[in-house]
C-alpha cells in the first residue's frame, strides 16, 4: 500500500511537472539521511548557481520517509539569473543499508522541469547515491555522493540530450532546542556539472512536521 501511494504521488507530480512553465530541481537534499518511517520534514534551502546564467535564490523542499526502503521529496524555488524558478520530485529507494563497514547505497528516480535560457526543459533521470555515517567531533554526520544522470527534453526545439553531474554533500543534526522530540537537520551540498548541467552550492535546514 505504501509503495502504491508513492507511485501515485510520483504520477501526480509528473503531471504537475508537465504543465509547469518555469521549474527546476536542485540538489539531492535529505533523501539519503537516516530518518524514521513516517517522518516528514520541511526544508528551507539557499541555492547558489555558479555556472553561466546562474544566480542566488531560495527553495522549499518536502521530504517524507514512506517505508524502511523508500523516501520521497518534492519542492519548488526561485532565484536570479537564467534559471529563475523550478519544481521537482524524487523517490529514493534503498538497495543496501548503512551497516558496519558497508555504506548505504540507493538509487533515486527524479523528475525536473525548468525554463533555462528561454528554453523549456523536462528532465527524467536516475541518481545512484552512496552515503555513510561518521563521527565528527563527537557528532554523527552523513557524507554522501550522488551521480544524477538524466534525459533532458527541450520543448522549444523538440530535441533531447543527456545530462550528468556529481553531487557531493553532508547532512546531520543541528544541536538546537526546538522543542521536545524535535530536532533541526541541516545539509550542505556542492554540485559539479559534468555534461550539459550546472555547478553550484546549496545549504538547507529542515524542521519536522506532524
């Protein structure tokens, strides 16, 4: 039932993406971070695109752990430059857990849509992701690397191309008093454009919701 709900949500988001005129997904987010099942997070993220036509901006992201294996996220944002707005959705499926010396391995399916340099683009892709928990100065944090590979469809020229980037980041809990049984989670990420993609840096803070 939970997998059916995830598929239904992804289908609805895909329809939304198809209708959007200005949208693009940025960053891996917290989909690889270990949270309990049914946990829901709302993130506020700073975005900074350093490639040509880039700019700084903000985006909001919703993340929910659906099951022991599956996590969804979705969001939208705005920024300056030629990539002025975006909409995104993703589903991360865990293949191997973070256990002993074994890193967590997952694959994330994602949908993106953007208005870039006066061209509308829809991107459908997969992102293999590896993460591992480590202790830093007595606090546990989770570095990760993801390699998103997508097919970008250009609506204005009816053409397509492949996109590849490398996303390197780290996530962890912030030691802040935000109420009983609640905690803030932060992540920082750098994206390196490898093929027909962009480079940038991202910082986010997430708060749990009921």
